[in-house]
């Protein structure tokens, strides 16, 4: 259920009493606070959503709104009109944070995923476990890095589309071929390998695929795919993996099925 559909009480709460949960909340972004202050209108301002739990007030939506009001009050705490919800667990708060809409700033993929995992969302938790079982981790922090998947939305969509078994099988191939090199974890390369594993499941030789991929720079799948004008969308990246796998061999050639 979304927060807007749940009963709440309008209350004025002093900002010094409001706690920002660090476990699932994103970091405060000062430029956003400055933009809110520059365009602030109390008549249309978003009321922070607060969970009253264990005798404390936890803001699960609206920390930038709270910070902007304090900034306009010379950095001093002040009473703020809030929507207060009761009976929520910390996991409930995290899930509502992940589902927030309306005037709230859109969540990044990493912020939403982290909140869903904290909330115990079944699909998100299974996605995390499958990713880590293959030796990778989700890039909640900024920037690329070894074995860090930063195309979280793409990876999660593929996980839900093909299932945990095929998703992990594809990641095992990526790990064995390129050892988690950042260029091997581009969204296009990830999609290409997953599509190949799905399409040729139980037909391809995993050892051959790993060896063939290992002999090329991982950026090749991305660059060659971008220039492929004969196939639409993700098929152009699948085609690169398919061509690398077949190579010049006739004996091990797989049929074109896409």
C-alpha cells in the first residue's frame, strides 16, 4: 500500500525531534535543498512523511523539505507541518520510501534497490543474492569499479525476465571471462551475454564461450554492437556475443535464432 492510501495525522513536529533513517535513506543533496529554498511556497510545499515508531519520529520521505525549512530559518530548528503515520515497522518505512512518488525527487536505481532490499522485498533480495553468488556486488556507491554492477535497473529487469538460474549462469560467464573488469559490466554487454545464455541454454558450451570472450577486449561487445545497423535494440549486442562464440569454426557453430 502507498503512503497516500494509509491513515495519517497532521502534526507540527519540531525538526530537532525528526530522525532521518540512514539504513535506507539516500544522502542529503545540498543543491536540491538550495533549489527548494529558491522556489519555496508554503502553500504547495510537500509535507514530510513521518513514521512514529518506538517513541521517535522517523522521516521516510521529505528530508530535503525538512532541511530547506531549517535553512530558511537560519539553520535553526523549527516546528514543521508533517503527515504522521503509526504502526509502521522499519521495513515498512523502507518499502514506502522506495515507492514514493509525486513531488519527491525521483529515486536513483541504487537508492530504490537499497531500500527494497532493506524492506525485504522478495525479488530484490533474490536479485542481490544471485548477484553476490556470482562474485559481483551492486554499485550502491558512485563510480565504476571491479566486479561492481552499476546498471542496476537493467540487471534487475533482466533478472526478473529470465529468472535467477539463467541470470547467475550469465554472470558466471562474465566473471570467468573478464574477472569483473568494469568494461565487461556495461549494460549492453550484460544484456548481450544474458540474451545469449537464455537463447542457447543447454546448447552452447560454457567453456568455449568463456575462452572466446576472454580473447577479446570486453569493450568490443559494446562498440561493435553500437555500429550494427542490421539489428534492433538489444539484439545487436546478442549478435556480438554470438559471433564471438562461433568464430571461424564450423563444427561448433550455433544456428542463428534471432
